C-alpha cells in the first residue's frame, strides 16, 4: 500500500511538502523501465546521466527531482514504478469491465450505466499514466503519487462536466447519458482511491493547491492590470 503525508505551506510564492511512501511492489532501482512492454519511460538513465539538466540530482538512492508543483523530492525510478502499477491496475479493471459488459443484457440499463461510468474513469487514469510515463520533455509530469491522484481527480471532474454539456462524443455514452453521469458522480472518488491504493482522506487536501493557484492568478492579474495602466498612461502622454 502507498501511504502519503503531504504538508503544504504558502509564502513568498513557494510550496513546500514532504512525502512518506511505502510500496507494495519491489523497487529495483534499475532505471529504464518499459510500460506494458511497449512504452519507454520519458526520462531514461542515459538522459539523466548526461547531467545537462540542473533540476536533476543524484544520491545513493538514485536520480531525483524536487517537483515543480510541490517542491518535494521524488525519485524517477519510484515514480515510474508507481505509474506502471497504476497502468497495470487500470488494465486489469478494463478487462474485468469489458467481460461484465459483454455478459450484461442490453435492457439492464442501470448495470451497464455503472460499468460505462467506471470504464470512463479508468480510461482517463490509464491514458494519463501512459502520457506522463512517456513524456521526456516536461519535468512538470514528475510528481508525488498524491499529486498525480489529484490531477486525475480533476481530469475526471472536467470530463464529467463536458459530458453533461454534450461537448464530448464518447462511445461509452448512450443516447441518454443521465445514468452514466450520475454514476460517475457517485463512484469516481472511490474508484480512484482503489486504483491508487490511497487512504480514504487522500483527496481532502486538494484545496491547498487550489488556493495557491487562485492566489498566484490574482497576483498575475494585478500585475497585468498595472502594466496595462502604465502603457495606457505612456500612450496618452505621447499624444
């Protein structure tokens, strides 16, 4: 099981955190992993060993980075193993869902709606895990498991809103999407907690990042407004 303890403090434009993690899968510290025997990790050992990136550091446990979002030390090997485990769990879930859907009569609308809702959540999680695993250009995709979980949580919520507005043409959604969306609302947090093997209250601290983003957005907006005022004054002064 993965246990997470994150503490975030806002001040002087910085976020600080600590991560305590235990894993139920063995950490081999070998470096270059393959996801599903097809996808290579984005930041491979050769790239990390080049020393070209000042954000990357190394100690006795391997290469690590202080994450951009939380300023927490995360080892590349541990993170890729976490994503690999998430991907595998999603694949197991998908196989189970497909088997159950194929064996469910079409007139069992409630059951099929539940399975479709679960499938959408799992698909978003698996697709994001693969995308982050293979990305070798953006260090922003390297994060703590808890932060990754909140990213998926928000992706599911955003996708749910798009479905409700009819902005998405999804093959998982029948002509009447009400039941699928209702089940998404009911189960998405529980499904994600199970996939990530997180404790029940893992997502309760998400508000801290939302508050930080709101604060930085307000500061940026104030700066933009001030600059526009200065530019307007200069323009008027010259006429």
